C-alpha cells in the first residue's frame, strides 16, 4: 500500500510540473516548438 501511495504522489508531482511548463510555454507562445522537440 505504501508503495502505491508513493507512486501516486510522484506521478502527481510530475503532472504538476508538466502543467506548469505547459503554461509557461503558452505564455511564451512556443507550444509548437515544444511539440516539435517532443
């Protein structure tokens, strides 16, 4: 059970970080460049 909770929190933090970077990219209007890199 403890491992599952750790997994969930790490995924959640990853999600938050991705969300933050996406917002930052949108502010800089570079979403297309970002998509090309990925």
